C-alpha cells in the first residue's frame, strides 16, 4: 500500500472537485470530493502532515457514506423519525456531512446526506 502526505491527498481531492465543477459540471461528484476532504481533516484531527494510505481512506469514506442511509431507514422503521434525528446528531458530532434542509414528502426540515433525506430517502 502506497502512502501519501495527507495535505497532498487533500489538495488532490480539491482539484478533482474543481475539475468536476469546471469541466464535467458534476456537482454531486464535486461534493463527494469536498466531503471526503472534510471527513479526512476531521478524522486526522486537522493534522495533515502525516503520510496516509489515500485509497484506504477513500474506501472507508465511501463505505461510511453509503451505510448511513440504510441505517437511517432501519431506525425509522423501528423507532420513527425521532430516532433518525437522534442518529443524525450523532453523525454530525462525528464529523459526517449531514445537514438539515426542508423535505417536501416529510413536510419538515430533516437531516440530509448528499442531498438525500435520511428519513424518507427522497
Ligand atoms: Zn424526507
């Protein structure tokens, strides 16, 4: 496994994000790269001087991001909307990129991840 200085990994993903916005106009992919940078900075405690395995971190990031909607669906079915809100608070305090915005089907402000409502999945 190859190790790269964390600050270079951050620069590289920010460049990817810029390219997505400027060339392919893919806002979702650009956001994913930016979210990865946030995830990395958070989990490294802001220290970008160490060498890290960039691929390993990227895979961990993708895995954590794709598991969240499934977990929320399960929580909602078992314990209702309040359980999803509670979990969302935990995710936010752990540095995940969950944000609140208005959801039409839910008729209220709900936690979202990558533009998807974590309560109803819309
Ligand atoms: Zn919703």
